[in-house]
């Protein structure tokens, strides 16, 4: 099994959307029950840090960054999204992909990467911690999910060692 990481291309959208849909179906990845169209998704994500993981040329996962604020002083603070195809989970793809987007974010001048993860999503929490994220806190009853349940989010972050801050 050969895992390759490459820049996401517009032609990857159908695969990316299908993997996103699988994450939504898990009930522990997102508040919504619908996959946005490409234009909506594209508008909410930073162009320079979008990647797919492929196995033998087939998209197996994706990761992208979203700005957390429109204010210039927060231009180096982003939120990461990472989704792995259900059939490909448990093969180390998430770790490779997350470490790749972290390295590329640092090259792009990002100093803080945040992640909001449902408390119940233990595999994602473990993945992020393995890749250098630490728990900042739990945001209680952040919002209702598509089933009408109030959900807590664990806020994790990772600071770039290249930024010269702790």
C-alpha cells in the first residue's frame, strides 16, 4: 500500500465530498448532515493548504485549513479539517496527512492550528494529540447537531515551533 500526499485539485471534489459524507454519517465529525457544494466549501477554506492522501491513485482522505477570523492579527491562526475514508481508517493515513498539513502550514506562515472535535470522537482526539496538539479546554453545548443534540467540543491547538512563541 503506497500512501501519497498531494495538493487537492478541483477534480478531487467528488471523492472529497464522498469522504466528507461518510464522516457526517458517523455522527461524530460535524454538526451538519449535508455536504456543501464545492463553491461553498471552497469559499470557507484556505487555498494554499488543501491536501489529499491517495492509495494507489485513489483518494483516501483529505485535509484543509479554514481561517478562524477575518482580522489581520489572526491571519496565522487556522482551524484544520481532516477526514479519512471509512475503508481506509486505521492505516496511518490520518497521521501522515495531518503531519503534512502541519508542515505546509508552517511554510505558509501559520503559527497556530486549532481543531474542534466532539468529545466522543476518541480516534480523532488521539490522532491530533499524537501530532502535537494539546487540549485547551472543552466548550460545553456549543451547538445542536443535525439530530437536535447539544454537543460539546474539545478545543485543541498546536503552535508552530517556527513562530518563536510558546
